């Protein structure tokens, strides 16, 4: 199993004069499902397009399975790409869409037919062969786009925001589908997303990107429980992030005394890590919403707004009332910057 | 919508009647002249017309140039339209404006420029003589090539605009998707772009073909009486020989050719589906 | 496709399309006697000469008159027709549309000849009247098409709302429809004007002594003159059309309606 099946070395990508991704270094393990995660403009899609060959790097190299493909044209890299818009050919039937790449290779018709039918069956679209993309639902179109790339037996499969266009139920189905396909075919998958929960659910490793650089690289657990920076923490759901000065927690609006000694310049709490109803501090509830399994409060405090989740068991504190809360050391996440 | 059909008709009919009286009727009568003779309806007019070698030459030449101009415009048009879609939106708008610009200028002005370029003391000849490729200036004007160039320049913007609008309807990532699936640029063109821009090609092709068929000014200026096309022939027959039967025959031929071109291209477009 | 290749192709095509026009401008500005490019020295004398030729003044006025009045007439016929076709469910709507659009399909020279033979000669119309009618018929399809597309963008609920508020149909038309399709009408006017002004084939047979449109006058001038004034003339004609279009673009963002 190659540790650098896909290898990006000192890769710089630009649009005209603007540098989108400066000096990126990343190695993708063979057979893994890796996510490029980040807000829009962070360079994740740009990087993906560069791997696909749709964007020429300004400098640096891209290697796939040991072969330097930096100057290789997009149609000769042996990778697959499922576009966010699916990019199905509107003038072709589902069957012909999937067979498109195979036919380009001048394979004998029988073999094309066999592989295409198998590909269509793999994504549970048997029976849809004669339909045009316009006659299929969003979820079906996406599975078709997936099949179209998979039948080519690509070395690497790239997916651009695979779950963003889908409603909650379809998202779950597609997630399962992607995992199943990956386990079955063992293909190395790189997918791009702005949704941290998608990345957490699907990926073996996550590459969190910001302004074209890697903010943090790690397993889902590492990113979730141990974000290294304020940006990473905020992206992974730590809503309450503050500076530490001496014995106090500081913000631009005020301060709160920490009950313990901090060992890092910043601390962060998840809403679920805030102690609600009981604690040394108090504030005024300015918003309250019911989220099924818990209640989400926004509390106005001297230090700014604190987002806190409370269990459904505890009685609701109405908007405008005072509520007690605590920021315990046990759930605090130390941050370097 | 409103239901009073009578008012509707009252509004629309004046235009329709005007067009019919002023236009369809006279043209219809003119065309019928081609079939008349002292003995009643006959095709003799056509037979006589095609019996003359000059007429046959002019007919074939007009057809040939129509096809050549349309074909060349299609090739250059596709390349240009595709190049334009690769530009930023701002540049695209500017280039588009520059392409439409010539359409606003009188064909007389646009065609006359070729006299300066292709004339005995024009740019091309100056270059040829200057480079020593020939001792004396070559006759470039009043040749089929001159007419071809003039017509191509005149009608190419129409093809480009047609193709451009068709290309903008190709879904966003379809071309990169084809590339990633292994297609080289030829395959991308023939398997993806062409099928998806068929209608644009039909519209553009018809506009250019019929335009070239029915052009008067360009063949008149650049072809003169040495390179007659159907319309300049028509003018000549009427003005010089008062030969209205020939004129009607030619008129009929022109109309039939435009209509057939239209139908044929439409059939090709739907057949490929 | 790389950006460089794209720009190269575009540059080549644009040179082919516009280059000749640039050449003409300079050829007309030659200080010498012969028509050539590059010109021997620069001078505006040929441009000045163009403006002094009497017959051009007359034919210019005629062309202008035809363009203005012909287009207005076409709009007077075409706006109601476009409105009716768009808002009413007419029997034979397709036929009417085809009839009104027909002048574009038939080659202009045939129209001119037909009108000459069956209207001018038998009915003794003056040449000017025949030209006026012909130009109106020529512009009519453009008028209907452009105004139709403008109307398509205007939903009919506005008129219905006006009627419910007390307007008669005619008032609703004046107060609601007209102001909103003003841009389309103006665009149709410009398009019609330019089409009529540059028109040659239709006017070929319908010209007579002293009654010639400017392009036709230019054509005969070109047959006998071989000095740079012809190039200057072409350039002036081209500038006129462009000027009109630029003004229109400034005034209304023309391209939206075509």
C-alpha cells in the first residue's frame, strides 16, 4: 500500500496574478478516503481541479501512483471526477453516459456493454439505461455520474461536494453508498466539502484548509476533539473561543475570571461543553431554540455571547431571564493561536 | 389573456394585409411569370433558362459559393465561439460587441474595403510583388475568391453569434467531464459540442447560406460581370435585356433554394437525435 | 484550451472581420491621388470632397427620410400586430406571423422588381412612394419581432390589474404597456432605421433619375471613380451607422432587446 499514492509537492496554483494555493505539500495513502475541508475560497476545489488536470500548476509537481502527471493532459491521467453539477451529457441516455469513456478507448462492443451494465447495477440504477438524465431525480443523476467515473476503473476518484445538493435523507443514502463503493472497489477517494459533518462521517483523514494552506491534517477524531488552532476549532463546532490573559478569559467586550490555570493562549468550549443552569457565572438568555435532543441557548455575558446546549430534562429558561453557567476546565480545549 | 378575438384580429390584420398586398401578392405574380407563356402554364421558361451554359454556370457557382462560405464560416465560427467561451465575462462582452459591430455597417462599405486589399495596387499584391513572388500584380479582384472572401466576411458574424448562443447552453462542467473521461479535443468536439449545439449550427448555417445565395452588393462590387451570381445575373437580365421571364425564373430558384436549405438543415438536426 | 490559443484565434478572426474597415478609413485619408493602402501621406481632403458632392446630399436626405418614416410606419403597423399576437389567442396566428415575417425570407431584389412591375408601373405610383412602401415592408418583420420579445418580458397581469382599477383597454395600453416596452420600441426603431438606411437590393429597381438612396448612389459613384474619395465615402457611411448605434447603446443598453 503506497503511502503517497497521490503526492502533491510544493504545489502552487494561481488564477492569473492571484495565488490561490501557495506551496502545498500533501500525500494521500492508497485506498483511503480523504476529505479536503474548508470554507469557500480556501483552495480545496482549486487543488482538486489541479489533481484532475483541469488547472495547470504555476509550480510544483503532482504525482499519481509514482508517475509525474504535472504536465499530463486531463484526458490521460486515469482519474475520475464526479462534478458537483454532475455534468451528465444531456443528449445521451443513461447507458451511453456511463459507456462514454469506455467507448473512447475503442473497446469491443460486447465488453463495453458488459462493463456498463455492471457499472449501472453497482449504483442500483438497473432499469434506467434508456432514460435521459433530465428524466431522472437528483439522487439518481448523482449515482449515474458516479457510475460513469467508476467504470473507467480510475486510480483516484475525485468528488466535488458530493453531498451538498442532497436533502437529509438522500445525504444519508449517498454517504452509505459512497462508503460501500469504496470498500468494495478499494479506489482512493478524494472529496471536497465545506461541511464538517460530512467530512467527519466519511473520511479516513481530513485536510482542513484555509487561504490555500493546510490548517490541520488528521483523523476525524483528531480534528473533532483536538483542533489545534482557533480557526480549526471554530470550523469544527467550538462556538465559544476566547483569549487567555493571566487568570482571566478575555474578549474585546470584557472578561471573566477563569477558575483554573490555563496552559495555552486561547481556550475553546463546545456548546455541549458549557455547564448550564449551575456555575460561577451568570448572563441573560437572549435566544433559545429547541433542537430535538437538546435546547440551544445564546447567553449574553460580559465576555460576549456564549452558545450553550442544555439537556431537555432541565426546565427551560425563558428569553430575558438570567441563567447561571460555567466554563469548566474538563471540557476546555486549549488552542495555540 | 384577453378573449375578444375580433379586437385582436383588428390589431394584427393591418400589418398582415399590408405585407400581403405589398409583398406576397406582387412577388407571387412575379414568380408566376416564370410559368407563363402564350399557351398557358408551362415550364418552358425554366427549360430555356437552363439551356444556356452561362445560366448553368451562374447557378452552380452561386450554389458552390453558398456551400463554401457556410462551411468555412462554420469551421472558423466554432473555433472562435469556443475561444470566446474561454474568456472572462468582461472580455467576452467586449469581443462580442466587436463581432456585432460589422453588422451595423453598410455592406457597401464592408465590401469596398476588399478593393483596396485585393486591387492591383492593394496590400496583397504589394506584398506579393515586394517579396518577389511574382513580377506583375496578380488579378485578384473579379474572381470567385474575391467574392468568397467578401461573402465570408459579411456573414461570419451571424454564424459566430448563433454558435455562441448555442454554446452557452451547454451545461457547465460537461466539457471538463468529457476530458476527464479520456476524450481528446477532437472527440470533445464531435461527441459533445457538436450534438449539443446542433440548433445553433442549423440557424447559423441557414442564415449564412441564404445570405450568400441572395447577396447582391458583394458579388456586384467584387465580381462584376466576370463573376456573375444569381442576383447580379437577375439585375443584368432586367436592366440590359428586359428579360422578365429569366428574372422570374431566377427569383423562383432563389426562393426555392432558401426554403430547401432551411428544410434540409432542419431535417439533419432532428435526424441526429 | 489554453488562453493564449483562444486569444490568438479571436485576434485572427477579428482582424479578418474588422481589419478591412480600418483599412478603408486610412485609405480614404490618403494625401495622394490613387486608392492604395498604406496611403501616401495623410490628408482629409477626400473626406471633405465627399461632403461637397451635391447628389450625395440629396440621396442622403432621401435615405434618411425613408429610414425615419418607413420605420415609423412599420412600427405603427407592427406594434398593434405584435401586441395582438402576444396577448390574444388568434386563429391563424402562425400564418399571420409568417406573412408578416416574409419580407426577410425573400431576397430584396425580387421584392423591388415585383413592386416595380406590379405597383409602380400599372398603378402609376411615384418612385418615392414605392420606395417608402417597400422600406416599410422591409422593416415590418424586425419591428414585430423586437416588440414581441419586449412584450414577452412584460407579464399581462399588469394590464389586468390596471383594467380592474378602472382603465379601459386603450388606457391600460397607453399607461402600462407602452411605457414598459418603450425600450423595445426604441430598439426596434434603431434596428429598422439601420436596416433601411443600408438597404440596397430592394431599392435597386425602384430608383430613378434624381431619386436614389444613398447606398445606390454610392454604388454608381464607385463604378466610375477610382480615387480615395470612394474609400472616404464608405468610411463616412460606416461611421454614420456606428454613431447611431452607439447613441442608442448609451441611451438604453440596446443589447437587452435584440
